[in-house]
C-alpha cells in the first residue's frame, strides 16, 4: 500500500512540478502503442508520421518502442503519457528531449513498466528549460523504472525565474540504474534542476549528481527524499558552487525517508565557494549509508526531530554539523578515516561508535557532548586540539586507541559490561588525555612493547583504577634486564588510585618472552612504570 500523502506534501509536489501533474488527464488522447520509424521524416515525437503504425504513443497503456533508426534525436514538444519506453536490442543511442516551445510546463508521465533498455548502449533523456519560462518534468508513477543504462539531464532555469526542470518518482517507482544530472543554474536567483522521491519510491542503484550555482550569487540544484522514500543503493554526489557567493548542491532527507545503503558524497572546493551539503531532517534514517564529506562539504543533522540519527560510516576531511543531536556511526561495519571537524555550535551534540569496523578521527573537533564507544575500534589520531570534542569519552565496549589528544575525561568500561579496552597502538604510540582516566571493573589496558626500548604510553591528568580492572600485554623479542617503560604517565600531582587486579604494586607480569615488574610510584613519583626483570 502506498504511503498516505498529506495536503502540505501535495502542495510541495505542485510547486516542484509547476502544475505539470495536472496537465495530463485521463481524457487525453490514447493513440496506441507504436515503433519509431527506421527512417522518420522528422525528429518530432508528436508527429504520427514518424511512427509505425502512424499514431503517437500517448496513453497509460501505450508502449513506445525504438530500434535502429536514421533519426536519433527526438523532440517531445507536447505533454504525453506512456506505459513504457522500450529500446530493442541493436537500437541506436537515442536522445529524447522534453521541451516546450510555448507551454509553461511540459510533462512526460510514465505509469507502467518504465524504461526498458535492451540495447546495451546508453539512452539519453533531457528535461529542457526554455528562455520564456518553460520547464520540463519527467514523472514516474506506480512501479515504473528509469531503467539502465539511461542518462537524465535535468536542466536549470535559463533566466532569473523559477522554471527549473524536474524528475519526480512517485508511488513505488525507482530510478533503477539511471545516471541523473541536476544542472546548476547560471543566472542569479534561478534554481537548478531537481530530483524528488515521494511516497515509497527509491533511488535504486542510480548515480545522481547535484550541482551548485555556476556563476556568482546563483542558487543550486537539489535532490529531495520525502515521505517514506529510500535512497536504496544509489550513489548521490553533491558538488560545490562554481561562482562566488553561489550555493553548493543540496540533498535533503525529509519526513520518514531513509538513506538505506546509499553512498552520499558532499564535495568541497579549495576556492572558498559554497560546497555540497547533505541534510537529514524530521524523522529520517541514515540507516547504513556510507557518507563522504570533503573540503568544506558538510553533513548536517541539526534539523533532525528525533534527537538522534545513525549512519553506516563517515569519511573524508569535510565537516559534520550535529546541532544538539547525537550521531551514531558504524552500522555498515566499514573501517574509515575522518580527518575533518565534527561540530555542534556549543549546543551539546554527541558521537557514538558502533559496529565492528574501525573509525579513525584524525582531525580536531569541537562538539560539546559525549563520545561513546559501544563496539569496534575508535582510534583518535589528531595532532592538535581534541579529536573527540570537549565532552567525556565513555568506552562501554569495544576499544579506544590512537596517538592523538582527548580533551575531557575518559572512562574505560561501564562497571557491569562484557569488557572494554584502551589500546594506544602497536608498541610505539602515545595517547594523550588532558583530563582524568578511569578504569572501571570491566576495563582493560592493552599495553604493547617492542624491541629497541619502545612501547605504548597513556598520558592522563589523574588516574583511577577500580577493583577488577586488568592490564594485558603484547610484545616480541628479548629485552635487556633493567629496561624501564612508562606505561601510564600521570601528569596530576596526585598518585594513581588503585592497581590493576592482575598486577599489584611490585608484582610481575609476563608479556611475550619478557617479565616486567610494576611500580605505581615510578617515573616522577606517580606514574606506572614496567621494568624488565628477566
């Protein structure tokens, strides 16, 4: 059953299609199915002389078929509706141009199977805007498909008016494997081409490019997901503006739509122009989407109503705007590196790591809420400021590590969980915590040492080790007796509180082929040092 549409959404649809949705009525002429001639007299779809039999496909049950032909550029100059468009095996590469010389809006509505391309060559469709306010709309209804391989160019306004073209997917239709390009405008105050998904429509495995303004002060192209529509397995690429003070391309998930397993890419620019942006609003779901943001490209979740959204993964060097919302990363179990900035404007956004993959944070972030690890590995590798913002870091399960800097307090374990770990690196890594470090009873420190007098180190401003916490080690090679390592450097004036359950003060632990003796008053008097004794 199709999702219900509220009156406000119907109003939005009317705005996007410019009234084209109302142009076709069931009283339109149903001319019948036909095949495009191999030697037509012109390139005009609406001329029956170009079809066999001599009739124009223009009805919900009509099929328009294309094979080999001497005329491969076809102009559609009046609104039509069809059941499907079929390109037979051996057909030429056609270009179908939807454009009106006079009418303000022209629509091609597809109600049945959709576009079926058996030709193995790319078939091209253009929704063309005119200089005198004309716009074109491709509309897919019911379970129709945009097919593959197909290419759609959705043109921007050709003047400083809202006459951009649109491709709409309604009901349970799909963009399938189409390549859709939403053109950015080249006029001030003009809109770019738009793609919109409604009801339970999906983007399939399409590739959708959303461009920014092409001149100074221009607006942008858009792609929207409404109702319970889905980005499915599509790749959506949002590109930056090419002109100063113009807007970058824009994707917005609205209502209860989902990004599903799509790849969302927001590209930035080194020119300082506005970049691409992906926003999740309302009660939308990031699901298992792979999100990539580059340069000044942005992922935004500040307008999300449900106080929290999850995505599959985040990568790149762009920015993430949390607002006051929590972002959960890791549902696709992919291992990624994010070197950009996660920010919240100081209103309390937070980050949670789940999934079995590794998330490496190598940039400086400034969100104020907590960072929580529930699964997998969060590696903090920033070199300045804080990789986890300015809130506490809670490792309830999984592992925290890295060679970076953490500004706020770190807690390893929940006190009643299945186990949580802190493991800086591979035997030559220092993780710096500018506040306190606490090991709960289910927390474990995994310390690594390697030949040449190198080892991992934790630096913290105050250390508490609760009863039950453990230290384990990994090492190789034989070390010289008397070699001392600082496993925990406590920068506080206060001594370390407590000891690991399996390593009391003065006791020894076997790591690899070496035995180490613990001293909780080592270093400058309040560090944990481990000295080789045999």
